[in-house]
C-alpha cells in the first residue's frame, strides 16, 4: 500500500500570521506568551525527585520547580500537551505524519541519534541559562519588545549559522 | 480594562497550545532538516515565520493597549540578563545546528512520528540536570548582565513602541526580500514531499 502524497506546507507568511494571532490571543487572555522549555524543566525536577528525592530536595534550582499538584498541573504543561495534539492532528490531516529518524542522506541513524542527544543537552543547558527557549523567550519576548529577547535571538541565529557551517555534513 | 483575564482556564490554554502546534506543523517547523536549512541560509521559513509572528503579535498588542482593551502593565516582560541570555541563545543555536530542534519544535517532531525528537528531549532533560548539579558553578553566568526590570527596546532607547515596531516591519520586509535570492540558489526551500524518504 502506498501512502498518500503529503500536502505541502503552508506559506511562511500565512503561518506567521496564524502564529502571531495565536501569540496575541495568548497575551490577551493569559498575560503571558507561549513556551515549551518550562515544561521540560518542571518534568526534569519531578523525575529527579522520584529517583533521588533527597538530592532534589536539597537542590536550590530544582526545588523551585516541584509543585504540590505535580508537573501536569501548570499552564505550560497544558500548553505543551496542546502543541502535541495540534501537531499530531495537523500532520495526520495533511498526510505528513511519518514514523522515521529524520537525518541527512549521508548520516547513519545511530550518528543522528547521538547528535540529537548532544544537541538536546546543549539546549537544556542553554534554555536554563536564558530562562526560556525560542518560543518562551524569543517569540513571546519579541512580541512585547523585550530587550533580553532580541539579545537571545541574535545570539541564537549567529551561533547557529556559524556552527552549522561545520555541522552541514550531518544534514545533507 | 478587561484583559488579560485574572484566571484563564487550563482548557483555554490547551486550545492555544493546539493552535500553536497546528501552525508550527503546518509551516514545516517540526522537521529538523527544514530548521537546519535556515541556519544554512538555504530555506528562510524559520526567519519569515518568527518575524511575521512577532510583528503581528506586537502590533496587535500595541493597538489593544491604545484602545484600552488590554492592561499592558500586566503583560509578562522578562527581566533581561544580557550575558546569560546571549550565552543561552548561543547554546540553543548550536543545539539546533547539531540536534535539529529547539524545545517547542521537538514536541512537534515527536508527535509527527520522529524518533530523533525523543532522543533530543532526553538530552534536554540531561542538560537541565547538568545545570542543577553544578548550579553553584553556573551562578555567575546565570545572573550575568542583569538589566532593568521589564526592559523593552522602547524603554531602552526612549523611542515610542510604534517606531520600534516600524523598524521591525522594515527588517522583516528586508528579510523577505533578500531571502528570495538565497532560496533561488542551490537546493532551495524544503517541501513536504522532500521529507518522505
């Protein structure tokens, strides 16, 4: 059975207006923007407290992100769940859902997964330092013209462009 | 002043998240190859989507505040820690160049069937744990370059918000204009059908 051809992506301008409208609604209704990193930070704190409760209870950083009602009680957990639902529904509707390990044609699956973990570690560390990620600080901060957000975005693109000249081989 | 709401329901926030996920997926931002193609200057989708979204949201927020629909003082504006945010931003840029995602797009990647996104997420948990384990050593960098509370480009430059917005619109326009030259060279924009293999 051949899978149906995937529908192509929407134009960046349409997606930008849709995303901007969603971001505006988020600020209008909740007073804050959209994010993602915060959920993974909270999740890490909860998992650490299951595995090493005493270490976590004494950790000045993780302690802040343990909540009485658990990591799924926060607004960002619900928002990230929404991202997942929206992405799943959208990709199924447009026939773009595919089980795979996405990688460059000359990269083995194992290499790709090792670099995915490595990139994830840098991202977890970086988003903690910056107190937010591309969505939570870059996009949401950008919408309220936050000075820190633009410093973040410039550093993100400069470092990304620079390093990707060396990591190009992984992807093409 | 009726907005923002004092106690927005979690279901409402779930709905906002769904819209966010639908648009990220529809733009192709769940694909690490498409995200990295931006860093290679081959496909300018990320720049176009992000800049359009920022300009649209910022414009709508400014107007809503002007007409008295929204209490601007109640919107969350991060206190800048310039060096910490620059260092963190750079790490996210490198993380995307080698790992292919950022936190939000990794969620989209995972829920569109990409196993590599799960490995990226495991890595992120590891990164947070490294910070937590060495948080004393990271304290200096974490608080480096603290700025004024609620500092914006407008308050920093003493220019009106609408003028800053106009500057961003000009920058976005320039990006759209010049990216066409990059995108017409080489392999060009990554389409959904390029990602099926």
